[in-house]
């Protein structure tokens, strides 16, 4: 396409400044000043009111005549400029129409390029996610990956880092849940509620600390309950007497019902330390048990 663009040096205007001359300007200015001074400081009274109104009318007529002449001269003075402006505005309009069309075309092409880059980024995310065994939707889209200045190598590296971070997070979460499960079960607790706290964002150490606190609280409460029962049993024993194979309340003469003792069996499946933790717990609770050989 031939380039017919005009340079700034080719753009010239034949312009000659106009000269406006007010004939007898000094004399006219002096006469107007005298005319104005004539009425300056005019005292308005009932007797001079009519004359004052006439003077005001004369001054207004003079001011209007001067302004009308100024407007008339300006209108004529502006005619060459208005014609010049009309020509320039037409040229600018022609340029703007073409510029707008080109600009729209550039924007459309940039939009298409951006869509193509986004599709490429989404393809890279899918490929990398699948190689890590995760859902592509799990990788948060980063608008910086659309930048034209970012190379494909760097982009895939960043996407890979994002995918690896997700994989590590999930592995860490699974390890934490497994550790908390074993820790809770070793203390004889159901692990479900404690593992749920990991899913809710708590750290492994925090949950284990809560388990410890819970177990200690249970121990204290059990010990307190045991002490209360022993105290109550001691008090009750003061009013009890064994008659044959029965215990009789000496106050009421009623037979005191004794708790039935039975044998219960269960297996502990776990490591030696875990089994020992269960045995220690039962010992502290005063529960009799028989140790069997591990299978």
C-alpha cells in the first residue's frame, strides 16, 4: 500500500494577521470619559428624578451602540476563520472515520489473540493437572499467565508449581488425618470428630493437643467420680453388715444390691505401644484384665 501520509512540514497555512483600527480612538475615548464624568456623583432627588432617568437612558444607548459595533466587527472578523475551521474539521472527520475502523480492527484482533492465549493456558492446565492426578478446576487461574511477555516455558513452570502445591497440600492433609486417627484411637477415642477438625483447617499439632487436653479432663473427671464413689461407699459401709453372702443396710434392713461382675473379652489391634497405652488406661481406671500373647 502506497504511503501518502503528509509530514508536518507539508502542512502550511497562508495566514496574514488582520488589523482592526478604531478611527479617532483617542478622541472618542476622551469624549466618553467626559460624558461619563458629567453624570458621576449625580444626586437623585424628587426634583432631579426625571433628568436622572433621561441620563441613564442616554448612557445605556451609548453602551449598546458601542457593543453592537463590536459584535458586528467580530462577526466579519471571524468569517475567514470559520471557513478555515470548517475545512479542517472536514479533514479531521475523514481521518477519524478511518482511524476508528482501524482501531476497531486492532481491538478485535487483540481479543482473538487473547482468547487463543487463554485456550492455550487452559490446555496447559489440563495437561499438567492430569499428569498430577488432580482436577484442572482445582488449579486457580492466574491472569498473569495470559501476558504475551510470559514465555510458554515459564508459564508451564508456574502452572506446574501451582499443581505441585495442591498435591503437597493434599498429601499433608492425608498424613495429618492418618496421624490424628491413630493418636485418637490409641487413647480409646473415636477419631471421627478429631479428623473432622483437620478438614476444617486445624493443624495436626493443635488437634493432638486438644486430644491430650480432653483425655486429661476425662481422667480428672473419672478420678473425681471414683473418689466420690469411694467416699459414698465408705459412708454406706458404716450402715452395712454382711449377713451370709448378702450385705444388709443396718438402718433400713434392706439388702444392698451389689454390682454384677462379668468377664468381657476384646482384642486390641495395633502396635505394642498402642496396646500398652490401652493397658495403662485400664490399670489407672482400676479395671482388671488378662494379658494375652500377641498374634
